[in-house]
C-alpha cells in the first residue's frame, strides 16, 4: 500500500481538471435523456409485436438510467454545471428518473466521501463492513444477519428493491434535516406524478413491464459498481488519526477497467480513484486526469473478471490489513 500522498501535489493535480465545461455537460444531459426517451418509446411500441426485442431494450434503458444517475451524481458534487440553481434542478430531475431524492442522497454521499475507509466513521453511504473481531463478537443471530446481508443474492437481488421502494419512505438518518426531508417527499410526489402520466397516456405496461424492470437492473448494476469500487482484498481501512483522505481515495478506491461502451454507460465511474480524490472533476474528465498523472498509478486495478471474485470478501482483517471471506475465517479457526 502506498504511503501518504503529498497534499500540495494532489491538490494541484485535482485543480487542473475540476470545474464544469457547461457546453459539454448540457450536451451530455440532452443526449442521455433524449436517448432514454427514444428507447422507452421504441421499447413500448415493440411490446405487443416483439417482446424479445423489448427485453433487449430494457437492458439499453437500464444502461441509460445508470448514465442518468451519474449525471445526478455529478450534480450532487456541484461538478456538472457552473450555475448552482440549474445544477440542482438537473440533479432533482435526474434523481426523480432514477428514484433518488437528490438533496438527501447528496448529503449522504458527501459523508461517504469524507469518511470512506475510516473504521471509526462507518455507516453512511457505505456497504456495511465489519472487522473480524466485530463479527466474532456477534451472537449467532447477529452473525446470520450479517452473512445474509453480505450474500450477493441479498445485495444485488434485494438491494435494488430497497433502493427503489423502501428508501422512498425513509424520513430520518444521521444526515437528514428539514431540507432533505422535504426533498424526499417532493421526489416521491414527482415519481408518483410521472408514473401516473405514463399509465394514463401509455398504459400500466409502460411502467410495470418496461420502466420498473429497467430501473431494477440499473439499481443492481449501480450497487455492483459501488461495491467493487471499495470492496476488494487490499482495500484501505484505518482508524482515526491514521486515516488519510488522499490515501483512502487513491488506494481505497479501485480503478475498474471497463470496455469503452460500458465506460460510456457508467459515466467513467470506473475511474473511481480519480473521482474520490477530486469529486469536483466532472465524469468526462476522469480518464484524462488518470492518464496524465502518475499519482493515480497507485490505485488498485480491477477488471470485470477480478471484480466478480471480490464478491466473496466480507470482513476486514485488521491484523493482515485486507478483506477476507467467511471461508478464510473458517479455515483459520480450523487451523488453531
């Protein structure tokens, strides 16, 4: 693991790429939402005549919803557009389209950036991760709950349902204030109104058989991306004063190498190490920042194949400084 990074060096690197190119951002939001509308219309038109083709369009719509979420994500960091009110308006609209209350999510996500990799500040915007010692101290029922929570079927099967439905009714968290609470309910109202318009103009099938399945797949894909960007064997976790922001950003966030088409649909979020170091860098400048600066060579590299292998990891071993699986923990017990 790399040591601490020079503060002045990385701040200078980040500053060169931060800030929005408003023309590029507006084209990105217009092209993304335009393609989303076109694919929704075509998918709907194909429903009665070619259901198999509609199923393919659901996959494309899901990809576009992931890209829409990334636009919302950049708006949350204030990196997408230079005009705060317009930036927030785009964030709200893209949040409605992706079932995400923009202001609430923005506050949760800011806490995630400020504490990612700090064992003493876990719990907001993270995939819950216990240390080996914490897990061993649990009751049998507590261990069962944690094992179920970390199982891929729960994370990627039930996780999207939680994001799409249960989080819609969340009215309190450590980061919720009156503004965030208002935003949650305004988002719910906007989602309900949009769904009603869809149903009245195109029928219930447009929502139940097209948009909801696409949103489910998009949410599952988003959870997978978020998971592998922080849950890999030699991830970064430290306690209190030992924690360092830049080290957590560069070595605690993976560089997920994706094919160009997937980089487009995911808004370059695979360059997560760059994003965590400089959240004010818009998504379309992340590859350039990575390519032009040696500081980012320290980031752990994952591919889709190696990313899948991380799904077995579940516990942070403070003694070894790495994530381990339940199987590894059992083998260790047996060897004692």
